[in-house]
C-alpha cells in the first residue's frame, strides 16, 4: 500500500555536484499476512538507476518487488522507502547478492500486440538476439478457512525466459533441443557447442554463453 505523491531527491555521488530528482510514492509494507516476502533479494543492494530523461543515479540502495513489479529505493536522508514511478525508469542495475556480477534490469514498454507484457526484465544479453529473464512471485493461498499461524498464504518464485529478435519476443523452455530448434539453420552447431562444453542450459552463466554463441553464429553464417 502506498500513499502521498512526493518529489524526492538523491545525489549522483558522495561529492554531490548537484541534486537530482526521483519521483515516487512513500512505500508501506503490505505482505505481513503472507509467509516470505515479495522481493528479489532479502537485502538492500547498492545500485544505480537511469531515467528515460537520461539522468543517472549511482550508489543508491535498491530493492525489487517482483510480486508487484516495482522498483524500491531507500532514501537515506529521509529514512524512507520510495516506490519509484515506473514511467520515468529506463533501467536499473545492482550487484547480484553474494557475487561481484552487476545485474541489468530494463523497463520494456511494449505494444499491446506483443507476446510479452510490459514491465521490468533482467537482460543478460543485448545483441542481435537478446536474452531476458522475468522474475515473478505469486501467492499460494492456503485452502483452510482458519489461517495457518495467522497467515493467508505464502510467496513462491517462478522464472520465465525470453529472447528477442527483430523486434519480436519469444518465450522458450530450458531444453537444449527445443532452444536449438528456434534457430534451425544452426541447430547442429548449437547442440554441438552445448555438448562439447558440457553446458547446462539451466545454469544462468552457461545460458549467457550459449546465447553469445548463437549471436556469433548468426553474424558469421
């Protein structure tokens, strides 16, 4: 639940050459009735936000509500969590928890005719064939009439995978033969690349390398 449209400020770095503005609403917790939480990570993560206007904010604390598909920013001076207006966000990045890898999340504004709904997507590859991951949390409601430990249900996470080519977005399954069939002219080469390197398509880092190879094959027929 959110309230009170506000204009909130953040500095681009510790020196703060000038103040910039991130618009958003104050955020209130809404999930106490459920087991778990709606976030991508349990902790606030240092990251950056780039607006559609071109302004960029570095070294700010972010979190990602993947149940509601909302970006959250912790305003350290006001001691307040801000739900950032999605319409102004081009992308945001943060360090993946427990690793040194920077994650990029893009805000895709797609037409109604697209096979993909608009919103925030993790972008692993940005090339001729781009690779996207959609993280979602849904609520599994308890069936009994009396809440379990005063909880109505619990969050669980699901992940979907998409690639884009020539403006079209396609959902694909994590099966190597089905993935290779999406690029029939390079079917055998893709399978050989996966097998010879002993890659698992379910491993995110391996999947990244597979799509890098797919792009290489498409550019070098």
